[in-house]
């Protein structure tokens, strides 16, 4: 089985007394959040890789690749992808995306938290102490491949052939890197083996067509070429028995495939990455796969806007950071919607109490045990 560097944990909560956040569309404050013809979304962050990537710039470059993947593949609003980059530019960190809906009597929240441990602080320190070597030119080729990757999985697949030579162990160092490079406390083992800090040496098989994947039968690899990766199903690594995704205009029977949802798994199928399932009902009524709108697009329902945007007064917009909530939402990473008042409140910092609104923690934080904003642990 391939090793994944970005672990994901999905959480659903229903709270009767503890608020997960904003109220439903049309609640208090929505009228004050009507669009005023403001500016569109900011440009997504980018990174230059043609001349290679210096070691000190690698964490930021990888953050751009990881976060832009969700923007490209799942339609995540660009302003949220940029906030993701700021969080993941730190080493050994995580990023969480959460959305909530409901009322004070029962609010539902969905959260996905992504942990990234490569390159670790230990590996970067190993380069500085001479236990490992870093190749900036290889890093440039690796980043170029990551930025060009299609959409075969819920998160960027980083174990590519182009990425296996970015870091290498120096001769004689695989028995253990210096303790100082791993943050060890002076133990006798001298720290972790150098090879344990590197990217998987058994990368995914890359492809340009199904012919490149012929003969592969072990999950997650298989005979289908999806997003440049050989996968076991025609839908990539999302569902190993999936024949095909529903496309724009096709019927759908539940949540579309998204950064938060694995999508419908019945015969009707999930909408393809980047689409949304509009008007599907809990009693089995079918909806339709649509292309969510960007800022300024017309809408009648929040589902018609890209994730992170609100449908306010018939137009998709970046939710407000203060004042009334828009469609029960506030600007992600800046504010949260307090359902009792319908107002946007500033997000909380590490150590702050979040027991009254579990989606009130700021970027890179989560409401641990539903009481305190803390950095997620992996």
C-alpha cells in the first residue's frame, strides 16, 4: 500500500445545545449582507518552479500545490485556498475546512482535517546537518508534476516518480541521522533512520492513457488512467467500484463529491469533482449535477456557489467578515456566524473557549473536545 503524507480525518457533528455556527439562509442579518458589486475573488497563489526550488521555499511551494489542488479539483473558493496556503506553509502542520448549517435547536457541521508531515522538520534539519541531501532542480521538476496533476483523489497524490529524488540519504547515514536533526532527547538510537524521513520509494504509476496502466490490479492502482495516475476505478481512488461520475446535467441522488463529502455511492452516482448535486432530497428524490458559480454568479441556493461562497440576494459572494451573516456564512478564516444573533464574529485564537460555537476557531485550529481552540494533533 502506498504511503500517504497528508492524512485526512472527516468529522460530522450534530449539536442541540452547542452551536456549530451560522443559521440557515434567510436568517437574521442576511438582508444586510446583500452584494454591493464588490470585487471578485483574489488571484490564487502561485509558485515559480522552472529554476528549481530552494530548500527554504519548499514548504510554501508544496502548500501552493496542495491547496490549489482543492481549488482546481473541487472548486474551493480561491480566497480559502490562499488561506490554506498560509497555514500549510508551516512545517509539520494541518489544515481544516469546515462548514455548518442549521438552527439553534440542532446544527450540523462537517469538517475535514488534513495533516502533512512531509517534509518534516526532522528531514529539513537532516539536510542542514549533512545526513541527507536536497536537490533544488529535482524539487522544481517534482513541483511541476504536482501542479499539473489531475484529480484522482481527495487530496494531492505526492508519491510521483518525479519526486523520489528531491531528498536522498548520504552514504552511511541510513542507520540513523543525528539526534539533533530529529528533535530527539539524546537517546542512544541516534534518531530516526534517514530513509524513514524520505518520500515513498514506491511511487504511484503515472500515465497519459489507460494503455499505460495495463496489467495493474492492486488497489489503489489499476487499469484506469485518472488525472495522470493509474487507479483501480474509472473514478480514481474515490471509490474502487465506480464506473463513472455523473456529469453536469446528469441526475444525482445525494451529496456531490467534494472536499468534505465522498459523494453518493448508489447506482445514480456522485457528481464529478468540481460539480455539485442540486436539489437532491433525503427521501430519494433526484437532483442535478451543476457547475457551481464563482463570485458574481447568479444563484437561488448556496449549493449553486463554489464552496466557501454564500448565495446572498441571488448572487454568489465572499461572505462578510462583520455585520450580518450571508446565507448563514461568514468569511472563512476571519469570522464565524453566531446563529443566535445572525452576526459575524471574529474567529478565536489558540487557547480560546469554543464551546458555544465549534466552528469559531481560526485558521489551522480546531475546537478540541468541543471546548478549546487548539492545533490538531496527528
